[in-house]
C-alpha cells in the first residue's frame, strides 16, 4: 500500500476583531474528506498600529482613495510573509520539512451577504470583500498562495460564511459534537451525524466585538484582561436588555454576521442608555448576554450529553468561560481546544490550512446547508503556481 500524501501548509487568519494575525503550520495526511490534520506550530503577530487603523477605517466604510486600499493590501501581504517566516524560523516542525503552500483568509473589510442593491453594475447577490495581496508571500517564500475562498459560494447565492464547519469536521469530528469559536463573532459548528451532509454551521452573537469594544470604551484597554473586570462586577438586567436591544442581530434562517451587521454607534448607544452602570456591571452584563445566547442555541438542539469544545481568543476570558460552564452544565461537557492539542488561538488559522488542502483536492469548502448556496463548486484563487 502506498504512503498517504503528506502536505505542509501554513494557514493564516486575521479576524473580525482586527487584533492580530495568526499563522498555523499544519501537516495534512491524506486527501479529500479523509484527510487528517496535525498542528505543527503556531505563531501570532500583532498588527502594526498604522495598518490596524487603516483596516479599521476601511472596514468602517469611510471614503478613502483607492491607493489606500492598495497600500493596506500590500502591507497585509508583507505582514503575512514575515509572520510565516518567523514561524518557520522558530522550529516546531519536522527537520527538513518543506512548506508546500500557504492559505490566507485576508481581512474582511465589508460583508454584505444579503445585498439587494440594483444598479447598472450588478444584480442583487451576496457579496463579501477580503482584502489581500498574496504576492509578497509568493516572492519571499517561493510557494503558491491560495486565497479568496469565499467568492465561489457567494456567486452561487450563498452568504460566503461560515466556511470553517467542514474544516472543523476534519479537525474535531472524533472528539466533539459542537465546536464554538469565541472570536469577534461567536460561531458554532454542529455535527448532527457522522457524514459531512450532517454538518451545520451558525453565526450566533457578537462576542469579542462586544466585549472588547466595551473594554476599549470603559477601561481604555483593547480587552478586559482575563475577564477580571467582568468577574468583579455583577450583571444588571437593565444593561443586559439594553445590549440585546441595540447589539443583537435579528432574523432567522441562514445568517452570517460581520462588523457591518451592527450600527457604528451600537456600543455607544448601550452606554448612553445606562449612564449609572459602572464598568464591572456593564462587562459582566455583556458576558451574560453572550452566555445566554449560546445557551439558547444549545437548548434549541434538544440534545443532552454533548461534547462541546470552545476555541478562539474569548476562551482566555475567565468570566466568559465561567459563565458558559454554568449555562451549559446540564447540556453536556464544556472543553477547550487546548485540551485536544489545538491551542484556542490557532483553530481558525489551522482551519484555513485545511480549507486550502480541500481546495487543492477539488473538494468544495462551503456547505449549501450552512451558507445557502447552490452548487458552489471548488473555491479559491491561486497565486504563484
């Protein structure tokens, strides 16, 4: 019997929170949906403040000259190339192992999955823009880059997100029934059976967009370190209701969320409506909202004894994890991805490496039952082949 194909892929992700770049070095053994993924190493790079400010401006819909988009895309590509070089130089992978290619998400600067505009340029169809320039990676690392993985689903009528459920199935299918990512948006992957046809995926609630946004306003810090301020406070029903009124998405069915799903002043409106609430009270209430929304989702599955694994930066928020364990204790076991050999911060970057491998193998990475698309086909643009 011949040895299964092995590939080493670097997966790269910058998320909705715009707090940094995660790079995961992944060994893929086998092909297609039978592949196995092993994390070899992980590296995090902070976004330079000028690049973060530029991307935040673009993601906020501010009018900018086209050259600003070009400069940001090139700088993002250079940051990726440097982050991958740093990971490779740091070891943590088999000696002599050769990087086969890179899969990069790019930075979402606008997500419009339900665009209904009619004009001379387009018909109404879902749209999403992941800004990225792959050529610095191609030039510096001399490997191909797979990127722009959402467009095949969008042009097929889907919302282009979430895409990670099929990667979660490759990474976690033997270990859990539910995978949660506590990122800028909390999303969930649910394995209702043993086939890829049984995979479901959902964007649920703003998570770090909510918690970090409030921390910036109330604490003057990018986030509430370890959830300490929230732990010191007590939730207020009035604040909880104010957050739900102004910060929660509305609608049913297939729904993907992004920064654009919430009004620019959403957090300011919450704080203005509760002028007497202190920082601990507000942050504890925000944690309560996230936990309640996740709890309602799990209850709606009407299953018990679930194995639930949590990943993403929000896992480091002790107040959030304490609240989730309390909320979900009667529904199953709450685990964190670290316990399964995949650090919480590495899960999305690792998932993107898996999506790149599937794309190379000719396997569609989006699932119609998740995104709402029709026959999306094989996704991804390849540079440097």
